[in-house]
C-alpha cells in the first residue's frame, strides 16, 4: 500500500482546525487509513489502494474536514466544453483503450506545488496504473502545446524524452520498468 508523509501544520491549515496528536491519530484511523507515525511536525500514513483521493495532503484534508463535520467534501467547479481537439489514433486502442483529457485553468504553481502533483501522479501510476501498465497520467503546460493534440502508440524502445524534474533523457521502456 502507498505511504504518504504530510506536514502536520499544513494539514491543519487545510482542515481549518488545530488538532491534538491523539485526535488526529484516532480520527484518521476511522477513515480507513493506517497511521504509521505521527509527531508535531509530520504524519506518516499508509493509504488503501481503493482511496486514491487520500494520496495527497489536499485530498486527505478535504475528506478529513468533511469527516469531522467542518466542511462539505465536494466543491463545485465550472466545467465548459472546449473547442480544442484531441485525436486518438487507432494504434493506441490496444495500449490505452480509454483516454480522458482536461484543460485546467487559473492555477498558481510554485516548485512545491509541482512536486506535490508529481508525487501524487507517481503514486497513482504505481497503484491504479500498475506501474503505468494500465493507466498513465500526463500533465503539460497548455500554453506550450499546439492543438490538435494527437495520441499514437510507438515502440517504447524507440521513444525518448526527459520527464519533468528528471536529470536526463530516458526511453519509454525505462519509464515503464
């Protein structure tokens, strides 16, 4: 099962309440999450694979604040149909029979936020994605992309790229192993 480490103060800020170590340990365990370690600075949790929403501090805080009755769990986001086009070539069907895309706007990123996104992306790749064999997630700066976007399958040995925050170029086969 995946493990996450979260900053206790950052978690309390997101929840909107200061919590004792005992209260945190007790209530989090009722959510089906195993507390592996806890102190004044950090909480280490083991998250069940069926709860990907708890793999990030934001998701955990959202669920926790709802669980203890502080906030409503679901927020409404404005969703609009886009005129941008995505083309999925038939070569992709055997590798990824389903594809979903979204353009998310007005987010403020800094190095810490990008690292958080990469961390949850990797945890999802490992758990739900079964090491990217079933699911793979890509996050791209939309302003640097030209549409239409075309997805096509390629021999993983022939594909080379440098992942975000990675020091060197690797092959598709290396990323899948």
